[in-house]
C-alpha cells in the first residue's frame, strides 16, 4: 500500500462504523467513509467535539450538520500549501491520501534532469498540478468545473507558483484530449484522477466503467516520444489495482517500455494499528 507519513497539518485520528475522525490543521472533522466497515470502540472524545460533521441522507447525498469552522483555511504538505473548506459531497478540497502520489510526481520530475510537460486531467483543485509545477514542470490543468479551477489557481498562489507555467482550462476532458490528438500535441507526463460519475460543462456524461478503456487509449496517444511517467488514480470500487494495471498494460504498454506498478492508496490511522484503504493508483515510469 502507498501512503505518506510526512503529513503534519492533516491526520486520520480514528475510524469506526462508517466514519472517520480527522484533523485538518487545527480543526477536527467527522466524515462518512464506506471503506470503514468495522465497528471499533471510539477512544477519542473529539468525536463529540468535532468542529464540522457531514451526515449522509438516507435519500442520497447529505449535508454538513455541524460546521463551526471558517469558510476556508490553509494547510501545508511539505512545501505545498492548500486552501481547504467543507464542500459538497463531504469533500474538503484535497484528498490527503494522494500525498504519496505528489511525492512520486515531484521526485520523478526532479530526478529526470530535463524539461517536462505535464497534462493533468480531471485536475480538481490542483494538488498534483502544484506538485508538478513546484518540481519545475510546465503543466496543462484541465477540469470541467470552473469553481475548482478557481481554487486551483488560489492553491498555486499559496504555494508561491502564481507565475509558474501552468495553463488552466475549463473543459470536458474527453473533448480536450480528442482536440489535442488532432492538433498533434504531446506531453511527457500524464496525470488523471477521473470521478466515478460526472458531467462536463455542457452536460457531457462520464461513467468510469463505460468510458475509462477508450479514454485511456486516447490519452496514451498524447504521450511524447520520450515520456517520463503516467499516473492514474481511482476511487471506484471495481477499479482495483490489478484491474487498472491490466488495462494499462493493454492500452499503454503495448508499444512502450517501462516499469508498471499499481497498489492501494492509504492513510495511516493515528490511534489504531492500521492504514485506511482510500482508492487505487497506477504508476508507470517509462524507459527512454
């Protein structure tokens, strides 16, 4: 399992009975998590004194039942700085389990000794974009939501990257990739973190089980002649590490050489002996 132990401004304190208790900076947050299928005695009294708590509805969705926090606040991971806030669907603006992938991105780019062009698809609020830019890459950041792209720009500014070579685009990722193929544009590294379900800015429907095979094939056509890496993450239940590795070997590695790895992402639990599973990820480092 891939996880980072370098967090200081975030920690998973406990997890039990479908919920997790987390610290985001100085605020304690309770959120639902379907991966927490065990029931364990809750030792921390912070469960009852949470600064914010998200409650799921029996009809789907949910709401923040407790929200005694500022509208936004800032947290650090290494030299990266992010704005976080309680958002729709229990989100907080970044996914802390992705920290090990940010480390992979920064280390791979810095060790490459060359200029690197990165394409970040489904880029959300830009954590991976900032990691790549902080390591010296130029980044094309694509997301269909104007609101999260605005947050990505703010996160870049917080990390001192306002003037970094980052191109922000609000667009449907599939349509953008198709246009880039026609234009003949290529990238040395591709990052993607597709949702299970989503809609583009013009109502385009994305269902990962139906779309990911074709999309991965198209995206791989944008890799340069000497690519550096390909990074894919997924929170969809059927997208296991082995499944995405097999798909990548079929669609990406047929004409290329490199090291293909896949594993679960995780978050260490402070007061419990274990690591909470939090999605699957695929990393390819190409030989060139």
